[in-house]
C-alpha cells in the first residue's frame, strides 16, 4: 500500500516535470513568434506576453514536485554536514514538515484565490482579458502536488525501506536499488 502510494505520487511528480518542460517549450516558441511579429513585421502583440508569463510561471509551480522528488532544490548543507546521522535525519524531517505546512497553507490560499477568480469573473486588465482562474490554477495544482510529494518524502525518511524499489537487471532478476541519492559537492556520481 505505502509503496503503491509512493509510486503513484512520484508518477504524478514526473508528469508535472514533463508538463513543465512542455510549458517552457510553449513559452519559448511564443516568445520567438512575438519577437518576429514585433520587430520583423512591426505587428502588435496582444496575447503573447501573457501566454509567455503564464506558461513560465505554471512551469515553475507544476515542476516543483519533480524537483523535490529528485532533490534538485538548492540547499546549503554546512550545518547539516556538521551533524551526526541521526540529528541530520531529524533536521531533514523538520525541514520536510515545515515545507509541508507551508505548502498546505499555500494550497488553501491558492484554492480560495482560484475560487474567487472563477466566481468573480476576474480577468487580466489587458486587451486579451484572460480569466484569472486559468493562470492561477497551476499554482493550486503545483502546491497540492508539492504537499503530496512532501508526504512521500516524509514517509521515506521515517521508513527508509520505502525509498528502495525493486528493479530488474538484464537477466530479469530483482535488484534492490535506492530510488534517490543525495550527491554532495565534489562527490562523483
């Protein structure tokens, strides 16, 4: 049950990472189109700026759970390196709990904002008048997925055997491998 939950949430986080890549590609393509329209053809751009900003912002929020899953966030581990292994684990658990609390609060606030934007018919103050619930929804989705990924990270910290997943080698035999590793500065992979 626990491993299935972890696998399901990590699959969602991977989907978020792939979605973030596509959103960034969309933002880059629209940015190039906007530059061509504006500087080559001297044509006005109405919707392009908002699409670029909203796509790039959505990529940040939707891709955040994947970054957490891969331990790709920037961190300063000077204090962590001075601690013993049990204290380091406690500190990591505390950080994950605080991160989870922040993400729960932001999920609730984002949900309220999306609801109010939907009900109020809020739009952007531009010619395009894009409904604000559209660019606000990725923030809600990203924080909700981030909450779930923090729960998974806490589960793996509390029960380290959950961080190990069975995989098959070339001969088809089960091999236990660690799903994620933390590489320190100067270490080889």
